[in-house]
C-alpha cells in the first residue's frame, strides 16, 4: 500500500465528547454525498449493456415469476414488463444534471460520485469525442460551483460496443485501451478533479458476468472469469501510474464491494472453509493484486451474505429491503474494522437500499452511520460517506423496479420528488453528526 496520506483527520474531539452527549459527531471536513453511474441515470447510452438489454428483456421479464418472492411480485408488477429491462431514457440525467445538482445542494451534500460513460467519450476505436468530454467538464463545473466535490469513476461496468466486439475485458490489450481512454479523460478534467476511481466493483462484475452469467458478457466460464479478474487488476495498476504522471494531485482508488460473509451453518467445518474462501476472493484478493497502487480506499457495503452448503443456523432475517437483501448495519462496522489494517484514508463510496415506500431508508442511513462512527472512534480513518443512490435508477438486470433513490423518479414525466429520508440525511449532514 502507498504511504498513508499526510494530514490525517483528527478524531481527538470524538474521544473527548462528553459521555452524556446524545450526539455523534463526525470528523471535520467529512464528505457527505450520494452516487450515480452513467448507464443507470444518463439515458440514451449505446454500449454493450444496451445491446444485452435488447436481447434479454423478454427473458428477464419471464424469469421474474421464479426469481422473486410473491410479496415482491405483488408489489412490483412492472417486473413482468419487458420494457422494465430497457435502460432507454433512464432518468435523463444527461440533460437534467443541473436540476439534480440543485437538489443535492438543497440537501446539503458536499460530494458526488458519478461515472464517465466510455462509449460516449470513445464511440469508435481510438476516436474521441471532444463534445462529450466538454459535457462532463460542464457537469464538474456545475458541481464545483455548488461547492460539491466530484468523485469521478472511469468505468462503471459498461463498454463501448467496438470493444465488447473485440472480447471486452478479455482482449489482450484491454488494459492499454483502458489507459488510452483514462488518459484522455484525466487530461481533459484534471484541473477540477482530485478524486478518481478507476474501476467500479470489479469483483461484482466478474461474478455476474463470468460466473453466474447474469450480466454481459454472460459467459459462465471460470477460466475466463479468472483471466478477466486479472486483466481488470492490470488495467487499474497501469492507469494508476499513468494518471499520476498526468496529475500530481490526483488521488486514485478502485471501488471494492465488501460483503460481511458468515458461514451458513456456524457448526459446519465445510461451511466455514467455503465462507473463508469466498471471503478471500470477494474481499481480499483484489486488494492484493493491486497492492501499492491505492491512495485511499473506496469501499461499498450493502449486506451480509450467508455462505455454505448447510442449513442456515443463523436466525432468518426479518429486516429486508425490497430486493430481499438483509439490512445489517453492524456489517459496515466489521468491514471497516477489517480494512483499517491497510492504513489508508477510507471513503464509503456506496451504501444503500431499495425501498420504494421510503419506510426504512432513514433508519438504514442513521444505523449504518452509527456503526461508521463506532469504527472511526476505534481508529478507522473514514473521511466520507456516499449514499447509493441520489436518484432512483436503472438497476442493471433488474431494471427500474428497485427504488434506491433519495429522490424518486417518475419515469414517464421525469418529475423528481425528494423523499423524506433525503431530508433526514440532510439533517445529519447539516449537523455533521447524528442525534441519538
Ligand atoms: C453498484 C450499483 C448498483 C448497486 C445496487 C452497486 O454494487 O455499483 O451500480 O446499482 O450496487 O445494486
């Protein structure tokens, strides 16, 4: 790992806070925000996912009958409509970004994580579109004008069609293509961007694209999966060096999704072994492949996972999101306690849930932040938190029915409605702390 950044945020005031206090205060300078990704919100993209959606929407709609529980099918009948699985106009954030940033400003956010769409910047092999770069420059200027720090992701899972036709991540030159694209973007935006994220959740992408086959390129092939995993690590490593050559002030990471993994049957040795192996590949391996090429940690946490063959001996979860994901705030504390060994500043760049009624989101945010605060008090150098997501958006192979947003989107009219939980989060930001 890189030498830890200078200027570690002091957490001394946390220790000296009176024990009678009903408030948990976060370190000064803490970044608070939310995230989106290009394909999920922009609308009118044309990339490998767009083609995959066209081929798979009918199948995905049919599979909903077996994939989801009855309560989910009743609550979200739109899952049976093939149109649900076509990203199309999405949230039209490409055109409405100024309006959306007025909302983030109104909600007191001081940071925003978003991704650049590779297929817009380089629609043809080696041909770069300066107008699209100018679009993202305008996005960043708009954020900065509102006092919002941009966290820019270079790749959030979508590939230009020309590259997917050449084998995508498995192409022998993938890392060179990725670097050529990243250099173009960083050169154009470096004056206004400090925080870069090369790759979003490589492990999730490999798991779904090459192991389960649920996402493009829909290859169920363990050898190809392993090769793709290594290619992504190489791409990060090369881009890390190149971006630093272009921008000396750049702070670079990749975003790693960490789950809190427990054996299904705590008494089974087999389950314990499987859970350890799973834990190694999902939470550790990528960090090892790119050791020394991180300026900070960008980590995502959504849920705990029960791993193994045996029957579940842990009590069955009652607190679920609309997607059936268990809500387990303590998991974020456990993960932070684990990753503080890397001795790097930490930004939680995604944490959120699908909750169409907005009945669980306020507590979800508050309870996760209580656990984050606990980890900070015990020495984890957490410097920022980004709720996922600012807007309801296109949830990949699930389409539009899961509602993750602080802001509700009416996909017919593009009307934005700020949810109650967004105001609750906004109060936390205003106080830089939580009232217990
Ligand atoms: C991804 C997002 C996704 C979210 C919820 C994260 O792993 O980065 O794109 O929408 O999970 O599934």
